[in-house]
C-alpha cells in the first residue's frame, strides 16, 4: 500500500484502543507538565535513570545523515569485548533480517527488504555439531511478501508477511515448504520509513501469539484512520481468532522477547523523527497488557508532541514511561534475552539489542549491539556497548554493515544479522 499526504483530520478522532489505568508502580514525569495539559517536562525517571533530562522539542529539525555501506574486507569483523570471539556464521544472504531459532535448533533467516528490493524468502541454516560452521544452508520458502516474523507452533510454521500472518503444516526437521498455506490474519500493509516489519512471538504455553505492527506514519500525518490496528502489539489465538490490542501507542515495536522465567513481554521501539538530534529516545520496555505508550500524542511519558498539541489529553494522561532509553534515532530493532550458559555470569538474563543505525540525525547513533544487565527480571544498569565496529568512518558516512536481529543459540553463542553486508555474525565466549 502506498500512502499519500492527506490533511490531518481533527485530532479529536476516536482512537479506538482498549486502555488500562496506570498502575501504582508506573514511573511518571517529575514535573507539573505530566498532567497532560500540553506542557513538556524536562526530567523523567525510568528503571535505570532517576533523572533523565530531555531536551526541548525542535519542530524545525530536519537533519539527515545517510550511511554509505562499504562492507567487510576478508578478516574484518565487528568488535566484541575481551573474552569473546566474532566469526562469520553465514554470508552471501539476501538482506538477512530476522533470525529465528526453532525448537529443534534449526535456524531460520527471513530475507526481506523494501517492497521493490525484497528477496521474499526464508533460508534454513543447520549447525548440528554447534561448531559455528553450518553443514546446511538452503532456501526454505519463497514467494512471500516481505516476511519478518517466524514461529514454529503446534505442527505449523507461521510467517508474518507485511500484509498478514500465514501458517503452513510443518514437521520438525523438514528442509522446505511450498504451497500457499493458510492466511489466518490480515494486517495493514505499507508504512513510513520501513515500518513494514511484522514480528511474531508465542507465549510460554503456546495459547497466544503476539504480533508487532508499526505505524503507517511518523506522527499521524496521514490521519488516524490510516493507523487502525497499527502502532500496536496485537494478540491472537493460534488459529487467528480472538484478536485484541495487547498494547498500543508503540510507534514501531519490532523486537519482542519474554523476560526469562516470567510472563512479562518486553519490546524495543523506534520512536518518532524531526523533533531534534536527541529526541525522541528509542526505548526498551516491559509491555503492560492494555498499556498506552504515547504515540503519536505524547513521547517518553506524558511529554506532549507539539505537532499534536491539544489532541487526546485523555491518552496523554495515560501514557506510560518506558523502562530504558536507548538514545534517539538508533533504529533499535532486535531483542533477545540471554538465557544461555556460556557467557560470563553478568550476562545471564540480560537483554541484547541490535541497533540498525540513525538517518534523521546530524551525527550517527546506533550501528551496534547493546547489552542491558538485568537482575530479578528488572534492568539494573544503563545500556552498554557489546558489539561495535560497524561504523568505518563517521566523517565520510562509511559503515561496514548494519545489525538487525539477535538470537541466542542453544550452545550459548549469539547470532547477529547484518542486512547491509548480507552476513550473520556469531559471537562466542572464549573457552
């Protein structure tokens, strides 16, 4: 679907989502501006920032710094902390985006891109002896429509295309799927700045599936009628019935994962553009059922977007503050909690986040994989660099590649997809 600029409808249009009231544990803005009256706050408190100072919004901001992809020379790799080794796990892929590790340890990679350039396929990779050198790499599925999310559940292989969720009969270990499958759910397609990705994750007992759907616009500029069932995480039954909005106001939630040993869903969200180099921060957050996270009326708590001032003060008042800020314009896409056993103990149950990298900023941000430490299922420290070296020369805008997805293998190694250089990297702890 292609979008054209339309006159922004009245901001009093009903935004039909089911919302819950904020819990007592919600971290709120530390200013009278948090009342939803259109005043912006200067300071908010998050799980790891007691006094996070936000700059004032700049509606004249129109920075652009695009990356020039130069790839990786032989022997070059991203840089991990001391004690880790980075190697090429697979290459010569076609824009590898999402990595999914199936219950039988088969590795599936969705190869997809903008509509005109997408390979529209899924590749199967199998490393039976876990030595980091796959014995099998072959195309598993073709003729898809910008696939991203994948899921094996109840003898079905699910694929989230940009326009809907399709499931196919599946037997563990099979090496290809053909046929149309069964489309169990239609989804709104198209979107601003690559908001075509639709991710999938099931809950622990397999009774529900969650689908991330990004907004169609930056900040509602096409009208809110174009945003129906968007900027949400949706919940369905495995057969596609029973749809409900699990959480809303999430501009572009892509990565999703369950905090280990809990029933708490977490997501990373790409926030809006054109409010400043340092607004609005992308974020990692736990997802409250029925929670509203601000888009498009407010950001990072009850800070009113000046472009929509006066619109939906009721939703502004209900806006939740996310847990961890990840810097602005980083395009944080991938999320995986570390449930392996081979990394040092400090990484246990922490979150790895792949940042694809900025464009709406004067200087680069992102282009790395971050780590956020967790204890007792809560973040305990600020994000720290884990896998870097993707930026070759910031002055000339040269980058080697751009990380998208992260996945933890059963042997404890971490996989990182690099869609710009068509490589999947493997990060393993030294023995």
